[in-house]
C-alpha cells in the first residue's frame, strides 16, 4: 500500500510520530517534578526514581508482547488497547495516594506507551518499502526530536502554576487526543490475508538473520550512546560545569533540535545523493569522532563550548542512524514487521539501560564516565556495521 497524497502523509506522520514519541515525552515531561513528588508522597528520592526505572522496563517488555500480537491480530486492535492502557495509567498516576500506587500506575502507563512505539514502526513498514520507508522514518524524527525539547519545558511551566499531578493529567489528555485520532483517521494497515501467527520460530528467524541483527544492533548501540548522554548530562553539565536548570534545558533542547535537522537532512539525501548504507556509515563515523571529542573535552579540561559542540554532533547523528538502520532492518521482514520492530525496541532499551547502569556503577556520574560510555557505544555501533555479514550486497556497497 502506498501513501501518495501530501495531506494524508502529513497526518500519518503526525499521528505515528506522536505515538513513537510516547516514551521520551512521558519520561522527560515529569523529570522536573520528581523532587516535589518525593516531598508530597513522603517517600525517598530513590523510590521516586524507581518510577522511571519501571517505566523504561515496561517499555521494553511491552514491545515484545504487543509487536508479535499485531502480526496475528492486525495493528489497529493492539494499538487502541495500548492507548487505552496509557490513558488509564496516566489517570492512575495523577490520583496515586502513595508512591507504591504511583509505581503501579507507571507500569500500566509504560505498557500502553510501548504499543505506540512498536506499532508506529510496524505500520510504517506496512505502508512503505525501500527508500520511501527511509524517508518516512526520517520525517518521524521531527516529532521524536521535538518531544524531548518541549517535554521538560512544558513540565517545568506546569509546576510553576500547579502540582506534579497535573503533568499526568496533561499526558492523559495527549493520550485521549491520540486515541480519537487513531479511531477516526488511522485504518488497519495489515490486511487479514497478510497476517501470520508469530511464535518462537519467528524470533529464531530474526536472530539468525545476520543482516537484520547487524542493523538492529547498530541502532541499539547508537541509541545507548545517546541514552548515556540523556542519563548523565544533567549531573555533568549542572553539577560539574555549573549550568543552571534553564541553561541545561536550552542545551537539551538544542540537541533535540539537532535530531530533527539531521533526520530531515537524511530524508533529503537518501536515494538522491547516497543510499541508506552509505549514510549510515557516514553518520556513525561522525558520531564516533564526536564521542572522541566529548572524551577529549572531559579529560583535557577543554572549554565547555568544545564539549557542548561535541555532544551536539553525537546526539544529532541519532536522527540519521535510527532512520536508516530501522528501515534497513525492517525492509526484509514485512511479514513479521511487528515482531521485528519489537525485538529492535527491546534491544534498544536493554542495551541503553545497561550502558547507563554501567556508567553510574563507580559512583556519581562524571563527564569522563559519560564520555567513555558514549565512545564505547558509538564505536561499537560502527564496528558492528563494518563487520558485514556474508550475504550478497547491492552494487553501491
């Protein structure tokens, strides 16, 4: 099925981009509220931090559940169920009387958000192929980049006039809008004739496909490099370099803007100037060099501006890497797009979480620890890409 009309493409991009942005939006928007949550609920900061941990775990687990189900049932029913769960979880969090209830609500909310993330990718695979799919994934980078820009700012502004509970009310409102948008404007994209039962053999096929694993691991490792920045930058830039909360928000927002810009540049270049694999190699090489720059800035005591430019380079490349790697990974698995998308999501959050945990094991996160983690992950992503599987390659390779 091909989407040709411009208005339909824009509406589809807005809906699917918003669904795929559920994760960063729901994480980043309530970060400024965490100290107030601990005070009002009379609990420890560590238990409030656990609400973030269980959400990330729920995102990973939920994708593995929903993705395969959508290959058998179609995309629409699991997606609508997921958004309803997200709504319930958001309201649950808004009225939670204790931190234990809040944690439970975050679990429900995360499972619903997972459906939006995994099925947005699967739906793109249903509708597009080849370079057209890559360009559409590049378009989704607009919303994916804008979410981390606006979320903490919106959350911070809400806290100036109300309490942290309003953050979850707003998230419930966003979920309701998306539910109505899906109900009235997004048809089923996987016809009944194309559905297939997903079982362990499906995942065995995926994990034994060297080409699929190559691109999925590349995306996951690059995501881990940026996740290390997301997890550690507030400590590094505010505690070590003395940035204020407002200055940090500006830096965070500019880096999110970089994801948007590079994602759009990728859409313009792919198929016209270079193929997906070429752009993927170039973007990963630049990201690795940028990570080396972050490490140099951290260890050599270079000016803060140098460190910020290097961070911008690394984070921006995520827009190109995810668009190209996701398209290449899913291109050969249209019959199991839900399962293929779910495994990609699981690996991204699993590897990203492990990288962030390893970074903080020695103690408080330092600029050097963050830089080393980013360099290891980005260099590993480039290495995985260059270790090409023994399969026939197109002429541009």
